[in-house]
């Protein structure tokens, strides 16, 4: 089933089929699952309680996830006499970045993991843990629907709970209906598969090695962005994830930035006219294409960056944690960066206004 609950940005939701309508139906343990939390790091260097809840009945239990100065995530999970504790150290460079923490447990396989990611970069730190206790479904309900009983830092953007072991690492970032140019014409991205070809401006038709997809809550760094035509040469609107990047060239780019082309994250274009966040979406399925080189493909007469995997295929344990795990090893390429400048938000808005003028 995957996502069963989420809370953030003034909204909360639990899956009716999973939780039922009485507390008695929620008095069960969830044998496997994941909790994902996104937060802005404190620019004051203070400790942050990302999520915390304690109870005494029907037995003592609770969860605590804290971020402390110096780059540590501390997780404590209690079920009766069993107390689970783990610490994950990650790199913290002092910037007020968004951090995504994912904790997963699997009672049957007696294993767990905790991961930290920065959505705007490729940085992922994953740590296997000893077997954590399973969570009580009623606790998940309380975390989501009874915020007055929980503690959560104001900088937390959202948290979501899944009944599956959620992947980390490279992510899909384009909705399935986005048209992609192929030698036969435009096709929806969701219909493309290994062996198909897509068009690129630099190398013509190139083969698709894989098409990946993933369902995620439409919150935080997953909240869909609508890129509006005709800005940036788009023939029509496109809906993408905030971290999806466009390749933009032209005379304005050369004049303002002294480069033939630049990369612009979709989130940096959200200003009310070139792009805006889609509202009213609960869960979104994103897709993305894996190509032999890290190069953009053509969509709606513009260029969208394809999936970047670097040298992930050489790191087998890390690869197992990603959506690429089921792709045959012979199809996994090694990618070098394009070398294009990534624009900051104020630079992207400057470019959008120059093009609109």
C-alpha cells in the first residue's frame, strides 16, 4: 500500500482503510514501515525536536527524533520494556538547508535503517541499525491527528508514514503525463520503457536505459510545481518536482550570466507568474528517465534534466537502498556532471523577468 498517513503545511490525512474508525482497530503493531520527516535546519545552531510523542497506556511507548548541532540525528523508539536508540552523524556545513530524515523498520527481517538526505543535492547518508521494535498503529494516528499531544519544531515541513521500506537516493521528478520527444513524436513519460529512444539537442536520439517512478506525499520537496507556458520556451505547462531542473539558454542567459546555458531548479521559478505550486494534491507519482549520459531530454520544446546517478553502481550497498535496485547491473551507467551553472532563486527570477520584459 505504501503511504498511510501524513501531516504538514496545515493539513493531515490518514488512510481510512488502514486505520478504521475506532481505536480498537488501531491497537495493532505495524510490522514494517518508514517515517519520513522534512525540516529546515536551524540557522541559529539550536537543537530541534523533529517529532516526539510519549504514552503510558496500554504500555509505555513513544518515539523521539531530534537534530542536534554538529550534524547528528538522534532517534529513540520505545515499546514496553524494549528501548531502541540510534545516532546518525551527517555533514552539516552551517547552511539553513532542508534535511530529509527517513527511518525504516522491518520486524520480520529484524533490521532497520536511518537515512539523511538533502533534497537539493545528491548527498545521502544511510546507516543500518539493529532491529527496532515495530510501531503501534494508534501511535501513528496520534502523531498525525492529535498534534496537541506531540512535540514538533516549527521548522519541520512535514512528516509522512508508509507501511513499506521506502527508498532513498536518486528520485523521480516528472509527472507521468509530461510529453517527451521521441523519434516518432511526443509520448507521455509514463509510457516510455527500456529500449525506447528520446531526443536530445546535443546527441539526437539516445536510448532509454530505464524509466523509474515513485509515489510520494505532495508536500515539502515533493510538492508539485507547475511550470507555465510560454515562459522559458515551453509550448505548454509542465508539472514537475521542486528539485527538477530545466536547461535554459539564449541571449539573455549569455548577457546576464556569461554562459551558453544554465540549470534552473523548478522551485527557484515559483513567483506567481513563471511557476506556482499545485494545490489540492495528496499523493503524486513522479517518473524519470535514466539515459547513458547525464543529459537533458526535450519536453514541450524545452529541456529537462534526466536522472543523475554518478558512480552509484560501484556502491552496491548504497544502490540497494534506491529505486534503481531492480535495474540490471549491465544497464547502469556512470554519469559525469554536465558542468552547467545551477542558478540560485534570485538569479532565476531575474532571468524570468528579463525574458518577460
